[in-house]
C-alpha cells in the first residue's frame, strides 16, 4: 500500500510546485502588462490586428484579447461591461455615456482615424466613375441595371456588402438614402473575402469596402510581427499604401461637382472624396490599466503611424520631413 501511494504523493508535490510557479510567473496588470479585452467593428479588423501585433511585440507581457464583431455587438459588449474597450464608426451618445457613468465607469473616447468607403468592380466592367446620387439610386433599387447609369450591355447590378448588420450598410443607408430602405439588388456575402470573390466572378457586381481593405499591401506577402513593428517603431517616414490593382476602384463625385476622385489619402484628408466616416476608440479602462495603456498607444504617435500605413487617414497627422536629392 505504501508503494502504491508514492506516485500519488509525487503527483501532488508536482502539482503544488507548478501552481507555485504559475503564481510566480503571473504579471501584475499595468499599462504595459497583463491581459485585457477589446471588441472591434469587423470592418476595421485589418487595422486593429496590426495595432495589437505591434503593441504586444513592444510589450511582451501584454496580451490584448481582441474579438471582431458588428458595431452593435461591440457597443452592447461595452454597455454590459463585458469589455472595457471598443473600436467603432461613431462616438458614444450622451445617453450611453450617462449610462456608463451611472455604472461608475469613466469613459475616454478619441477619434483615431478617418476611413473612406470604396466601391470596387470587376476589371472587365467599363464603368469607372459615378456620382453619389447614382450610388444612392442603386442602393434604393430605383436604378437596377447598368444601362440606367450609362449606356451599357451589362445586366442587373448587384451591390455587395460583407454583412447585413455591417456598419458599412448603416453608413450607406444613412448618408445616401437618409435612412430609407435598401433595394432588392443589395446582398450580404458574410465576410470581406467573399466580397472580393463576388466582384471577381460577377462583372455586374459592385463591392462596398473600407479603403484599408483594398490597399496594395493587402495583396503582398504578409510580413512578420517583428518586421511590422520595426517599420513603425523606427524614426523612418511611413509611406501610405496605394490601391490594389486586382480590381477597379470607382471614382466618385458629388452631383454638383465636375471632378470625380478615388479614395486616396490626400482626397480623404481634404474631403474631396465624398464617402468617408470617423473611427473612434472608446475605453472605460482606469488610468494605469492595460486597457488605458493600449488606448494611449493607438491614439499616440506609433499607433497613428500604423494607421497611416494601412492607407486611411490617422486622426492626428505626424509631420514627416523627407529630403529628396536630385
């Protein structure tokens, strides 16, 4: 009986020893250590993934557990106190802030970027430009065929979103239809990659995406976390990405304007590109917590450089002086 108990006693000693090690290794929560959660609007996923990668590279003892969902789900998660930080396409309302204050939560909110809404079509589609009114007519269903836009042999237009509850759908409905109903030619494919696929297969389709999803770096070989971090942690200037050439990005103009524009960073910055929206980061993390530390990182110089690299406009421009030799 003594000998049969020995393995059990040894296991208990080992378990106690491991528990002691785990307690010893556990890092206290601070602005650069510990674990925190984040819920981000899925249309900004490729931006926030890079922010998390660089932050965790710079601070190895910090862990950001990010979930990507609809904007409504992100807000619900914050209001129900299931997460301390969200990234969405609007600021909180006065009522939402008042509710959180009633829960003894201090809210910090900051605009971190300006995103443009891009319309993409198949490279074989002859259309290259639209007015925002024409886009609105397509969304409402009053213009259902390409021939309604310009003389064309193409058929019925299919306008493609990533998700029926996407913040992109809400933005387009509110800004172009003033809250009106979408037409029968509007479809949700379920994901961003599925929007690409639909446009590649269907010459009649129009894909609706945030511009950071269609920049040239999205089609290039993925760089490592270390390479990404070093590119923005150095003092070298960051160059904004150019638009992907695998499909055609439509130029857009307002009905009362002559010139149409593509969603380049310059046109987002000066407001000549007509479809754009704000990106906000909101946190209830207290000062000194990891949630607050990550918020400061994204709204600071390095976080803004990462946003510049994705092809959209950071909220706070970092001045870069570049000397060009002849």
